[in-house]
């Protein structure tokens, strides 16, 4: 397809997407209108003011989601996407609640509730707290519907247009997807639900609610919830059951006592209303015991009343902390088990791969083996026949016999041989090739360090020398083959450098560098470094082993 055809196809898709969106927006407006329409005509200014306002706000929110929220979702920045969703939902709830309170009068709400419940004498339905709750709940449902619908529609529109998310352009865009954000959100939602449960009975009975005192009285509960989570449950995970129960009881007693003293500090020290669960504590405790009592005695009565009132409720705080801690520990333990199982599976697959490589290496090595007895008997026969005829021929036969015997007897990845034998094998190889080429090869082989007490994987060094003979120019006196072996207390360094040779290359029966790398991975995992460098003239190999 040509570039022009591709552009036409893309433009056609974009036009189709915008056309469908243009047709879909009126349908969306109808859905918003149907969702928020006052079908019973209970509110005088609702349909003419609130419904158009709702539609405009919903369309603005859709544009916001298409421009900001969905791109952050496509970038997989779930933290920022959560900010957009929660922030816009809170903003919508605030706007809708403001619209409710400004456009619906208290008399209209009371009349609507009386019609709905068929109870004109109900004082509960006319309570201002209950009406406020109805407004807030209605705003919540409306904002939830708009956020959900706009999210689906904006995501479809984003995909239909074939857009790609723009790179991060602000600090919020660079926020990582933190697990902490979701945890904090759940904790805040949990405490909001706890506060709702605390005031639910007062709300339904139409009793006064001191919101400032209620929120401040939640602080000790939250404090001891997390203290219990960090102490008692840790004891439980250590199988110290009795100590965990005692610790929980002590925390419960201290929580009730602290909340009692905290209530007195709020009421008598800071002047907050003495309302607890819809009851005036000062008036309630004044009727208990002597009327004219000392301040200490009256304070004690308040402490006792608050302690008795909150005792059962605060026990739930300690119990919930145990349940939450157990659930969190169980989830974490399950994740650790899954991670451990995944790691074991990967390790098993890795071991299977290594075993397969070992088998392949051994099979590859077996291809070059023949019957050892026949080989050595034949070489011994040739050596005996050549000895009276030519010292050079007999010496070459003897060297070949020793090299083959070493290669066949020591061909094992698991075995370790004295480094001295490995060096002797290299020397035999070099001498054999010097005899082949009438001592015309330029080779400089040096060793440093004690070779007798060190052991090494067999046939590990010969491959690098074989490659030098296979690819190198060994007749240049200015650039001889350089082989250097250095041994220290805990390290071996093997260095080979040769000048490259042009023309045809000699075939080699060596196991090759790939097999050497596999053998190093098996025999010296994380204890070796193989460096190979190459330029136009020279080829250099350096192997470092930690012995």
C-alpha cells in the first residue's frame, strides 16, 4: 500500500470516528437527561436549570477524560489515572451537591420524601441531616454514572481515532504506579465507612451530630488500630497466641481510657459540645450519683460513662485490626509462595537447559572418539616402527599418542586435572606442530606462577591455541604467536594473541568457542571472564578464572 493510500485510510477512519462521536453525543445527552430528569415534577427549577447544567458538566468531563485520563491509562500510569478518576469524581460530587442544595428547597425535599414514603408525620424524613444525606447520595450516584459512562466512551473514542499517548509532560505524568496509593485510598474509604456507621443511628433517629467531636474522637481509634496491627498481630504470627490476646486486651483497655480522657479534653478544655452517640454526656452523668459532687468525681462519672458506651464499639477496632492483619499477611504469604514457585520453575527450566547443554557437549565430544585401545595400540606400533628410521617421525608419533591419550582420558566437564598436566598438553601440541613445520613457527609461550598445586577443568585452554593455529599467521618473526599463562594465589589468566592470516583457513576438530562458553558457564559460574577482541590485523583472547 502506498503512503497516499495509507493516509487516506487513516483519514477515513478518523472521519468515521468523529462522525460516530458526533452522532453519539446527542444520544449521550439524552441519556444524561433521562438519568437526571424530574419525572414527578417535585422540584420547580430542576428540569429547566439542573438538567442542562448536568449535561454541560458531563460533556466537559468527557473532554477532560479524553484529553488527560485515558492517555495516562494507555501509558499504564495507573497512579495518575486513579488521580484523574478520583479527583474528577470528587469534583463532580461537590458540584452536584451544590446544585442540589441551591435548586431544591427544604420544603420541596420534605414533600418529595413524604410522597415517597407515604408518611407525612415522619420527623425522621424531615431531619436536616437525613436530607443532606439524600443530597450527597444522589450526587454520588450521578457522578458515578457520569465517570463510568464517560470513561468507556472516551476510551472507545481514543482507540477509534488511533491515537498514541503523548510522552510525559508534567510532574504528575512521571509518577510511578505506586501500590501505596491504592492502600491509602482503601484505608481512607474504610475510615469513612467507620464514621458513617458511628453516626448512622443518630442520623436515622434525627438526633444531633457533632461532626467536629465525632471526627476528632476517631483519631485515637485510628492510632490504636495501627498500633494493634504492628504489635499484637506480629505476636500472633510468631505463634505467641496468649501474649497476642493479652496485648489486644491491654490495647483495648488503653484505647477506651484514652478516648474517655480525650473526650473530656475536647469538652472541658477546648469547648466542644458534649455529644456522644447523640447523647449529652454532661446532662446524662449529672443525674447519676450525688448532685453536688466534686469536679474529680464528676470527671470520673464522665470517664466511666464514655468507657462503658465506647467499650463494645472500640473492641471492634482491635478485632478488625486482627482480621485485616491476617488478611494482609495471608495475601503476602500467598504472593511469596507464588513468587517462590515461579522462581523454582525458572530454576528447574534453567537446570534442564544446562543438563541438555552438558549432554549435547558430551555427545559432540563423543563424535571425535574412536576405540581407545585400537588407537593407542596403532600409535604404539607406528612409534616402534618409526624409531629406527627417523627420530623426528617417532617423536611426532609419541607426541600425538600423548595428546590423544590426554584428550580421551580427561574428557569430562566435572573432573579437575592438575594445571601442570594441562600445560604439558599445550606444550605437546606446540612441539608437534613445530615438527610438522620444521620448527619454522614463531611461538612465544611463557608461564608464571606455581602450576603444581592448582587444578583446572581439562581441555579448557587448548581451544584458544587451536584457533590461533587455525586462523593465525605464525611465520612472521615481527609478530609471533604470544601465549601467556599467569597463576596467582586465587586467579588464573590465560592470554593468546596472534596475527591474522589471509587465504584459506585450516579445518580444526576443536570443540569451538561456543562449547567453551557453555563449559565455563557450567564449571565456573560467576567466576570467569572471557574477553575476545579483534581488529584488522590481530585476534586476542584473554580468559580469567577465579580458582
